[in-house]
C-alpha cells in the first residue's frame, strides 16, 4: 500500500504535545505495523487551522491531487481532527478520497475507513470534533457578550477618534467587578472626525470630503485612502461621538462632537 502521511498543526497548537514531530512518529509507526510503504515526503500544513477548506491548505490540496492521480492508496493521520474540525469538511474529504480508492487510517481513534465499522466511527468522531470546537466558540462568545453588558468591550476595532487603553479592573466593597471604560480619545483621530462632520454640515458630498482628506495626506484608521464609503462609516458613528451608550453596557463613549 502506497501510503501518504498528512500532518497539520495550527498556530495555536505549534507548541503543544501533539506537534509535527510527534504526529510524524505516530503515523510512521502505524505504517510500520501495517507494513505499508510511506510515500515521501509527508504532506505538512504547518500553522493552518483545521477549519480551513482544501484550497486554503496547500499540503492537503497536494494530497488530494496525488489521490486523484492514483499515486497513493492510503492516508495516515495521527488524529481525525488533523484532517479537519468541521464534520462536513472531514466527511467530504473521506468521500473524495474514497472515490479514488484511497482509505484513511487515524492512529488516535484506531480508525480504518476500509471497514464498515470504521465508516461508522468516522461519522461519530467527526461530529465530536466539530462539537468540541463549537463548544469553545460558544464559551468565548458568551464571555464576550457578558463583558459587553458590563463595559461594552467585545474586541474588534474601535471607531476612529478613540484608542484602547490598559485599565486595571476595579472592584467595589463587595468584591464585584466595577465597569471600566477601556477607551480614550485619540487626539489626532478626533481632529479628523470633527473636521469630517463640520464639512458634512456645510453640505460637502462624501466624495468631496474624501478627496480633501487624501489631498492633505490623511489616511483611514486602517492606513488606506479615503473613499466615500469610509467617510460614510465615520458619519454612521455619530451616536458614539456624541457620547452615546457603549454597546449593552451602562457606560458612554467619550464625547467628540
């Protein structure tokens, strides 16, 4: 059996106990036990998430191409989640490989898709891999939502005219966390914001305002050129600039206008 070894580790996992070296050792040991010939070199996606599709993982794409060209008969992975962390993605990969007569063997789950029981177990483990990831995402989202109700902070960019600051958490006499606004006015950005609103009040078009900013050498918060759409984005934040409520919290944005 001409056997391909597929290894993958995401950026967050690069330093954990299941790094590429460990995966390589596990998969080669399995190939030895089965007396299968390993096709060199192994297919390695280093620093790529298991949620990415085939086109976004070069080694996985090359592996599928090898299968389609009839160059391999089997694929060995250290664990099922190395193939992917989405049920639909894993099952789609298995189906594409099976179409070309290629089986999948997973060391951790003792899975062999050449058997009926292996096909059943595959579906179960793929679902569990996605459930694990969905649970992590749900916990993270719930945590952000809860914090958003306290101080309006959910991550992401703040509107032009503001900047994030490091704030030590405050607690009241009972030991409970007190809401702290962790943004402050950015003076340079605030000047541009007030100028944009002033020009708009004069009746200037969005394009004219953008042209004026570009002419004077000003860039957007992302460092790009101004366009009518980026000016509109600033104007849509008027509620915040006038000291409006921040998110679902009881805190207010610092006033700029």
